C-alpha cells in the first residue's frame, strides 16, 4: 500500500532566498521492516525552526500561492549567507517528531505487530500527511492515548530526562534550568519532584513564576527582577546546584549563572583561594532564544565549563538499551509527567499563514503549536 499526500518543504537558494511550500509526494509501500504511518499530529518545537527558516529575515517575508497550497518566501541577509552551508539549493522536509496511526506494514513480525496502532515517531519529515519509517523508530502508545497526546513524545521529554541523567553521570546532585516555564521546563519540574532532584528554575516573567510554583516548584527566580543575583546565589546555596542547562544561549545570563554558582561554592570554603572554589561548575547551552553574543566576566574561578548539549549525541552516548528505557518511561507517563499543552492547532496550509508564523517563530513561552496534517 502506498499513498500520495502533502509534505512541507523548505529550501534556501544559493542566492539567499528561503522558500516554504507544500508538495504532493508519493509515499512508497513499506519495506519488510517498515511501516506507513498516517501522521495525525506533529508539534512545532524551537529545534524545528532552524531548519524551517534558517537565517532568513521573516520581517521581509512575502506570502503567495493559494489557500490550499501557500508559498512563503523570505530573504537571507547577505552577511548570514555563509550559514546556509551545504543546504543551499536543496528542498528539505521538516518536523522532528509526531504521532499517528500505522495504516500499512511490511512483512516482518515487528512491522506487522504495529499495524493499526497509534505510534509516536522521532524520524524527521513529520510535517507530512504520511511517513514511511522503520518499525524500530516507532514508540507504541498505551491504550487510550491519542496521537495529539503522543505527538511530543521525544524532543522535550527525552531532553528533560537527559538533563537529569547528565547531572547524575557527571557527579552533580542538583541542577539549574533557564527559560524554565516552557513545556520542557514544566516537564523537568515534574521529573525533579518525582525523582527528588533539587532544581533551580530561572524565568523571564512574573506570571511564569506563578505557573511553575503551581506545579510544585520550590525555587523559581525572575531574571528581570531587581535582586535577581542575590536570590540566585541563595537558591544555588540551598540546593548545591553546580550544573545548569541554558535555553537562551546569548546575553549575560550564562555568566550570571556561573558567577552565582561560584559565589555559592566559595562561601562554603574554609579559606580564601585566588583561584576560586575547587568545585567544578558546568553550564550547557542547548537553545538559542537570545541570538545576541554570549557575554560573561571571568568571576567564577578556574573550575568551570561552558559547552553545548544536544539530545541526539546524548542518546548515542548512553546506548540503545538506556535510551529505550527512557522512551518507555515517556510512553508510560505521557498524559501526566510528560503531557504537552498547545495553544493552537493548525493544518499544513495554516502553518504557512502569516498570522501563524508571526506567533510560533517568536518562540514565546506559552505559545506552542500543534500541526495536524490532515486538518
């Protein structure tokens, strides 16, 4: 069984013009160990936007085509052309994850066992009406779980679980998270409460503080408030958090976190050292909500590290057995710990409408879109 359906494509020309469009694609009959999934739901995560838009200037976007087959174009500033790299002139599918029903399966037992079941998928190209994947790429949802509930089974849940696992593997006992009112941040609060892990949450608005406290979070700090650094040092002292995960990326927040960690650790030393505390302090940047340069003053001693963290390398590092254990926990807790909340649901054509892009491209906390390819 094969199907024809729409798929979103993103292309940046060598001259620097982004084009987003919908194309009719023939999805082949699944091979022996493959399944054909009717995609019913796929979230728009911050990690999807880099491929969707690249460095294009959306303020200059133009919208054309028809209501059923819209086309969006936007220029890439000349100074950013080098960022398009190897993707130049390639028409690429997008959408990291999603969920749907298996409507056809290959001959293998593993594939046949999935037929008719609702599965979640991390396989790319999910902004499509259909998708052919290997059977082992599918995570079966428990009875009664819908595709919409299972659509965000991977990126946010596994990232949150990966943060806690990284904390433990690297010998820390508590952690800090920025932009903490996001869907991912809310999941992390629930995980840490359940697993009894001390957590410091840094947010950017007062209403985000109330949101996380309503979930049971103990330490929630608004970085825009006067006295933020003093409150941060106090929270880090109480929790002994010496590892952090930063979703903002740019600006001065990374430096503030390392400085506060050093202040909390230095206060516990019995004597002064011009090299600072001996406790290693680690901050991982895993997002780019702030596109400005990352700036900090070297006021946190010599025992520190600043690096990047991504989900896929983490899963490769821990191996398939440990990764499958995390996946199964997500499936078992998808309507509780790992429940996602969406502010808007859009079809594939609606995803390319001006009013939709203006909202989800902002990556604003509390604005999460769910794409329903079949409307």
